[in-house]
């Protein structure tokens, strides 16, 4: 039986999300409000009984001077990805988006392919012969993921070019680092931290670092050191208005959807971070730290406070988000991988982002334009 797809209300979209253990924070209705340069639309899949069985937040980006759009479903849609008849889900979506003027569709299936334990990551970093995490034998291969990739290719989907720097794609990260919480006490999670992490957390406590939850009015303090971090780590910072819009949009949907944490020491904010939560999944979203007083370890203190609060909220996983897949010592992103792997979790590879050109000429022209930016 075929599935029917149509636009749905934000209320129906959110109700579906709330009935599931979790979905990506980029697939909730409020995420569209965070991206004003895109037109957001909630899509719903209905079965033969007219029951809502899947949802997706699609973002439509107009081409300059043309009423044609790039349709993007970041870390979505929220459908049954294990279905053997995957085309039954995706063909109605392609038909609908083509009618809306989309020239190309990009999506990020929330499908895990491989996992590497913290020990495996540590061994890979220490191995002079290992250049990329993806080339290292995984601890776990998720069954069924290869079949999903094959079905997508047969339907005409193709993997998006990774772009970005060393595994950090222009879209969403293919490699992330996660700490499983399900069935574990906070004490067990703490024991899973490596020795350096545990020592740094104690050092921060002894030095008098205090981590507090912030509010909207604390976003400028976060942003000040975020800009400093961007200069140090060589990335382009988002403006303060972005975080203010993000806070307003997400917390209006759910008061715990976005939280801000700040590490104070002797009257100074030394580090700050944002945490996002949807259902049982918590994400470390944005982080910032100053170069001053790094010896009091404010970053570990902030992360441990967020992990503690996420556990109290009932999170089944704490997600550090993107990691590089490079293992070369010369790369400045390797230190971030070392930091995150010290949490004792696991590196996780997703299926990556996939494109379906509805108009091959416009799709190719858009790819060329993006490559020159």
C-alpha cells in the first residue's frame, strides 16, 4: 500500500515527535524558526488508515532570482528507515517537493553504520599508520545499514560530497562522539571517564570553579568568549542574534529544549556551552572558552555539569556532536577528538547526507556555486 504525504501543522508534527523516544533537534518544528533564510515546512506521511506514521521538517532555500528551491531535511526525515520498501516512503516526498519547486533534495538519514569504542579511538590515534578513523576496524558494524545505502542508490540517491575540513561536512557531521547513558548510573558514567577527565573535574572543583545555568540575558557573555574561541580555532563565528533567535525559538517549544551553562571563576566567565534536548537525546551544541586560566579546567567542569543534568533529565545518550575523522598529529582538530574521547563514550558514524537531483542542470549549477563560495 502506498503512503500519502502532505503538509501538516506544527502541532501535529510536535505531537508525533513527543510520542517517540527521540528525534534530531533539527527535525522539530521550532528548528525552522532558527533558520529564517530558509522556508520551513512540516511534512507528514499517512497510511491507508489515514494515521500519521512519519514526519519531516524540510527547509527550502530559494535560488537567487528563481522560484526554485533546494529542499533540505537535516538529520531526517523521521520515517521507518528499516523498511524494505523504502521507496514507498521517499517517492511521495520527492513528488511533493518537486511540485513545490524543488530542484534538488538533500537529506541526512539518522542511520548509524559503525561504532568505535573509546579504547579503539585511543589506539587509532596512537597508531602511526592510521590516517583516518574510517579506515580503522570498527568495534561494531550496525546490521542493515549497508542495505539501506544500497536501496537509496538503486532509487537514484547519491552520497553528498563531504566537503568541509577533515570530516566536518558543509552540512551535518557524519562522525560524532556519544556517551551511552541508558541503564547506567551517574557513578558508572563517571567511572567511564578517563583518568585525565576525572582529574580535571576534581581540579576545577578544588580551584573553586562554579558552573551555573544561564538565561537569555547571559547569551552576550557566552558569545564574547565564543568569538574568542572562533579566532583561536579558526572557524567563522555566528552572530549573537543567531543564538538569541535560537534560544527564543527552541525554549518557546519546550523550556528544556535549549540550556546555557557558564563556568565562573573569581568573577570571570571562563567557559560556556549550550545543550539541546529532544526526548532521551541530549546534545552538546556550541562551546566556548577563553585562553585565560585554562589550568583550572573550566571546560571539563562545564561538560560534567551538562552530563549530570542530562542524566537527571532521563537522557539515554549524551552527544558531543561532530568529530574529525583525521588521525594525523599535524591536524589542529585532533585535540578535540582526544578531548571528547576522554569521556569514555564511542565514536559513531552515520550514513551521511544524500542528494536527489530533481533538475540535474540546476543541481550541478548549485553544486558549482557552493564549491566556489
